[in-house]
C-alpha cells in the first residue's frame, strides 16, 4: 500500500496548513501517520487500530476506561500537527520581528 500525495494534501487541507508550511517534514510525517490510520496495511496493524486500550483514570480517584487505539492515535497525531504549526508560526513571527525597524 502506498499513500498518495493527494491524500497528504487533503489531510493538510483539513488542518488548514498554509502553503508555505506544507513541505515541513514533521507536518508531512503526521499527515502520513493520519493517512495510515485510514488505510492500514492489514494484519496486526489493522487489528491494533481496531482494538481498545485500557487507560487509567485522569485523576487518582477516577476509574480506568477503554479507548479505541485509532481514536487515541488520531488525537495524538492531530495534536502533533497543531503543536508543530504553532512552532512554525512562532518562528515566522520571530524572523519577521528580527527584521522590523
């Protein structure tokens, strides 16, 4: 299985990634990871994505709970996209401020 560039572009579009950041390797890596969640290779990968993980409660008194692995990974990768986009915007702002009179 191969992820097509059009799929990566669609994922970057869905996260409103500006054109100037679309070649950033970290953003592209997160987009690839998100694409693989929708197109698993089968076998163990697909079984893992379709399984649940038991997680401890969010506080010491909260009970543990089950969460879908695909949903957890989606949340993680989307968070990485947001964090990286923030880093890129901050670097652009710093570069702009350095050139301001």
